[in-house]
């Protein structure tokens, strides 16, 4: 084989390698372009509690790079409406099909890990005039008689309301009920620790329990001193120092 043929073969090999490299980089470029192109995906517009029934106010459609869209993410608001969340969604989290159900959900799925579902008998005066709804956060206050004097204290703080009566999951208000209409019931089911559930069960029998509604998303635990006496006396100086800490 003479020198001319060797040069020709080398040139052809180099050209082929260059063509193949160009084709490879072009393909990668197309893939990257496709993955970075925006596509619609449904995300939570705010916190969605486990067991909540989704409506159009709870989700929104956003344009997200295809590379960041998770498998099973929904792409239309209409698909999510009416479905029930099997797990909580954080604001901005993508709504995945495998975290929703159309056939209802068991109450146990909404109970946070380590918590228990405890049901309390209530009346309008002890349940914020009957305006509570599943998904609300409440404090549980207990009043008992000790040594001939009344004592009120915070039993649970920021406890999620799981159910009102037999209604589980946020429900749409009836048209004639107005904006503040909510499920009615003479029992309310809350999420509580095992010890808190035990306390609630006992104090229901020996005292009175009242629910206090919190602002949405307010989960701050505040060290509240007990109130004693018939006039609701302020705590002592020692109790006040404890509260400030």
C-alpha cells in the first residue's frame, strides 16, 4: 500500500469520525433542547392536607422544564378536581396521579405518623359555633375543678381536624349555606399523640373541653400558663416567667 492510499484512508477515517461526532453532539443538543423546553404540570397552590378533596382553587397549572416534571404528574386542573389526596402536598409540589384517589380514602390515611385519631363530643359553643371544617387547626382547652376551684389549661395545640361528624375531608359548602357554611356534626375527630388522646378521653368525663380555631398554617406551640379561680385570675409572677421563656 503506497503512501497516497494511506493518506486517503486516514482522511476518510477522520472525516467519518468528525461526521459521527457532529451527529452525536447534534442529537444531544436536540435532547437537551427538548428536556429544557417548558411543559404544563399541575402543582399545589398552597398546602393540601392528606384526605382533602381537591378543587380548582387548590391547584394551578405551571410551565416547568420537561426535565423536572415527575412521572405521573397531572397536566390539567379538570383531572384533579374531585379527587382525594392520599398524602399531603406542599405549596408548589407537583400533583401526582399515584397520590390521589377517586374512590374515597380511609380516615387512617390522614392520621399523621405517631398520632392517633380521637373523637370529641361537641356542641356549637365548644366547637367555634359549628363552623369548623376538616383541615382546620385547633387548640384544645380543658376546664376542670380542682380543690373547689376551676382550672383551665391548654391540652393540645395546633391539632388538625380530621373529620366533622361522619364527614371526612374538606367538603364544598351547599349553595344556600353561604360562604361560611361547613359540615355540621356533634362530634369532631382530631389528630393527637397517644398521651393527648388519653388525656382528652379522661378530661371529657371529668371536665369540659373547648376548641379554639387557629389561623391557617399557624402551628406555633406557645407555653401557656393555666388560668385558675372563678374570675380567671392571671398567672403568678413565676408562671409569667415560665411563659416568657
